[in-house]
């Protein structure tokens, strides 16, 4: 009996405890959760795919492209030849561009293409000289679909630039960038008409500045870029991320003719000088002293005179083949291109002094700068095929 009473007593208290616990759990669940480890699972948040990890939208160059592309044109040229036409232009797409009055394409015309940049409301177009060299007819296709025949205002083979002109109203045009503050690593965009597929934009960076000794032109100071440049891009625009024209695309370094990530553009500053000279004078006026030079082998700054043009400024000043030129005025001569560029930037009629050596003895000469004759080529190193 006593065992039963004890058992009944214990069970009654257990039952009361269970009832109290159930009531607490029902009426005050927070009291139950205290002291118990809580695992919270965060709900996935929706992420805007246009944002990067920093919560910023990635850069877009649409505004820059929109600023420049209306001024970039496609150039189609035809040249008289006895060779068969390029099969690439058998495509009916090109038929309207070079139809003669009978509606047929002249089988003796070879057609090619390139790009250009409208730089004035008077219809001036800056392009590469090799794009239009030898062309009998030049047709321009604008980004808005209009077309016009172009005339050649002037050419400058020594910089590989040419100026064309068309006569159309309301022409979009751009101003070449006045600053040379761009740096290696800056984003650039190439705009042109590669392979005739239509206006195309490619993106890259400035890979190097001041490239020369490439054998592309007499006056070389190229911007190198890995933005894809292909046949048809020559003469098109190289722009920065603000849409400013910083160069005119001119060549690629390639054995196959396709882009290999090494392209070259003529800086806007040089292009502006050529443009101004051709429009104002019909030609580019450069200084000249009448010598052919090559790098000096000595361990010192300077160039070696290979030939002196009879009757030229250097000849009249007494320079001879074999002379070593080490200084122009007080500045050391750093190489063939450096001396060539420095002299060419001086106006005809200016007087300069040269210092150097002849047979190991110090020499000095005083010369009057003359105007550089047209199409005078300074021999340079040979290079693999470009453009």
C-alpha cells in the first residue's frame, strides 16, 4: 500500500509538470528558445546582373562610340588594272557602288575598301594614303546610309595620310584630340569597316606609344594597340573612353593579313598637322637638310652620314659622307628618326647648327633649312608585311 501511494504521488507531480511545461511552451515560446542554439538560414537575395561585386555597374563605352561613329565612313575605291577582279567583290552587295552608265561593273577595275573620318562640316575626310593610292574613283558611304563620290584634296605618303572631300549637307564630323596625355594601358576602341562587313567597333588598350622603325612610313610615331584591326580598318578612328579621336588606324603587324593583336595608329597630333598642311597649302611643308643617314655604330649618341645631296643645305655647309653628327643645336642626336623628325618640324629658311666628328676630329656646321622635296623617302629597316 505504501509503495502504491508513493508511485501515485510521483506520477501526479510528473503529470502536473508536463501540463505546466505544455502551457509555457504554448503561451510563452520565447522562454523555451532561450539558451538553445539557433541556426538562421538567410534567404537568397535577388542580385541585379548589371552590378558588379562593389555594387557598381560595369563600364560601358556606348556613349563614347555614339560620339564618334557618325563621323566614321566606309571608303570604296576602284583602280584600273589588267588583273582579274577580287572575288570578294563579286558579292552583289557591292554592285551598286561601282556601276557604270550601262549598269555593268567594268571588268578592268579592281575594287578595295577602307575607312575614314569626317573632320569638318565642309566634307573633309582624313584617311590612310594607301587606302586611296592609285584610285580612279572613290565612293564614300556614311553611317546614315548616304553615299557620295569623293575628290582627293591632297596626300602625304611620308606619313601615310590623305585628305578627301565630299559635298553633302549636314555632315557629322569630329575634332581630333588636342591632347597627347593618353598612357599605356588606357582603354581604346577601333572603329572601321573590316572586311567590308560594315561599321564595327573593337576594344583593347594602348599597348605602347612612340613606335617607330617599322618601315611603314618615313615619319613614324605610332600608337600600338591590341584592339582588333583588320583589312578595311585602315583610315578609321582610334578613340579613347571619352569618344575623342586619338589616332587614325593605319596598319597591323601580321604575316597572314589578319589581326594578331598588334595594330598601329597615327597619333592625332601628327594627323592634325598633315590635315592642316594639306588644306591650307595643298601639301605638308617640312624642313630638310639633304643628307641620307644611318645609325652610328659608335658607343655615343649620333648618326652617320651615308650620302650628301649635291647642292642641298648639308652640301653647301660642307658635310661629307662618313661624317658623324652628334648634336643638333645643343641637343644630342638620339637616332635617325629623332634627327629626321626634329629637322622636318623646322620651317624652311630657319638656320641650325650641327656638331659632330670627321675622322675623329670635332667638327661644326651651320645650315639653312630647305623645304623637303615631295615623296622623298628616307631608307629605313625592312619589316614583315603590315596593313
